[in-house]
C-alpha cells in the first residue's frame, strides 16, 4: 500500500538512487495487481525499442518465487532482475504456505531463470 511504497522509496533515496529512477505503485492489493499496475507505469515511462528496458524488482524472501513466475508472465517486454530480503518467516501458517509455494514453484522458476 501507500505506506510500504513510500517507505521503500525513502529508503532508495537514502541509498542515493536518483528519484527519477524510482517508481511507486499504491493502488494494488495483490501481487498480480501490483505487477499489472507497475507494468502500466513502466509502459508509460519507456518508449518501445528493440532492447527490453532493464528493471529490478525487490521483494521479500516469502514472495520471491511467486513474484518471479508472475513477473515473467506479466512483464514480457522487460528484462527483469530480482533481489530479495533474507528475513525468516516465523508465523506457522505462513511457514507452511511458504513451503508449499516453494515446492510448487521451484521447478517453474528454475525453467524461467535458465
């Protein structure tokens, strides 16, 4: 949401990232919506060329596998790199969901990253 996007933008600025290189999206509620909204922002910002614009998506360890798969499906006209945080998941329900998601998406992600 708004707070998360603003917090991450401020962190990027503190790290010396040029404000013109930071795009925030505050309308979505799900990963799919977030990627669709980000694609709209990026499509307005980049002129189509033969070279795909390079973007970096940063997300949590919990979301990285899902984000990779969905990004590869939604943002086909971008050269996307991924980075993630290394936090641990302490909630038992999230840990169970993470393990299921990891197991299910692991082979799909491997094929996308080759």
